[in-house]
């Protein structure tokens, strides 16, 4: 099945040869796309077992010629609150669906800024406020578990915290409106109930949409994204000269 990407790398401006950190890479969906685009990508996550799978996929992609010759992709395990990278090391940082999991999110944001070069770009994605609020209202199990979501961001709160860390918000995009009803159904019947016919049927619709990408669902999602997009992505830059803060 095609990977669901929350980040638009054309809008981010990824170019071959740039050093890019996928912070909280998880299963690697964004890291793989970065590698295909010729970035020198580092997939970083605290889950060493998950990163083993990511490294295996990197090797397979190299073998199949899915990435430009001469580029590289590596995995590094560690803590997002104290990353093992030098200051100003990366041209770009991608942090997709990680901040909502971290009790000390502002510390992680400062780490993101520390490793990003002046003039570099970043994108941070989190669940959108309204769809996430519905999920929390329907199910405690959805978020109240080890490693689950510890907060729901408003867009002003997210941009404010990132701004305090030293980034300048440039623009934002909502994404995955068609995925919100799926998660509402999952929460309504129980997130661990994998046999219920309603979320199963909706999941088949999502798979069909991702594989076929018909114009009607693309058009519908474009209209609905600002209203019920499951995620919001904030695109930011790091000033070349530090901005003094009160």
C-alpha cells in the first residue's frame, strides 16, 4: 500500500544532497521519500527495533535503485530531548506526529532548532485540534496508553512554542481529511476492535483511494482538509541571525 505522507516535500523544498533529519521517524514513511529524492537522510527514533526495519528498507531501496546514486540513508536511535548530533548539522528537519507524544515537547523543539542550520527549514506535524478532540471524546483508550498522545494542540499553541524555540512559521497545511472519519469510527467501536465491519469497510475505501487516487476523492479531500484534516503541518524557517526574545 502506498505510504501516507503528511509532509509535502515539494513545498518544503527538498533538494538532492541536502542533509535532512527525520526526527521521530517511526516506520520511516517520510525518511523513505526523502531518500528517493536524493537527500542525505538520517532516520532518528527511540525505538531501535523499528529502526532495524527502516534500515532494512533503506538497503532494499539502494539495491533496487530507488534512490539516486551517491546519496545515503542511515538510522540513529536516541532520545529526542538530547539528540547525538552537533549544533547546526542539518539543512532540514522533519518532525511528523512526534510532539504530541512528548511530555517535554518544548525541550524537543529546542533540540530541533539546535541541530538545524541557520537559514534551514523545518516542518512539524501534529494531529489537528478538532478531529483529535472528537477522538478523545469517543475513547480514552485512543490516547491514554503508554506512548500515547499527551496533549491536543491548537495551531496557535504549536506555532507559539515553535516560535519561542527560535523558528519562524512560514505557512501551514492541513492534510488527510478522509482519514478523520475512519479514526472516529475506530474510537466509537473501540480502537482495539479490529473486526467491526464499519471501520473495516472504511479502511478498504481508504486503501482504494490511496492506490487509485481518483479525482473525486482528491477534490473532496482538498475541500475538507481545512475543516477536518486529521493532521496539520507547520512549515518553518530558522533565521540566519538569532532573533532576540523578551
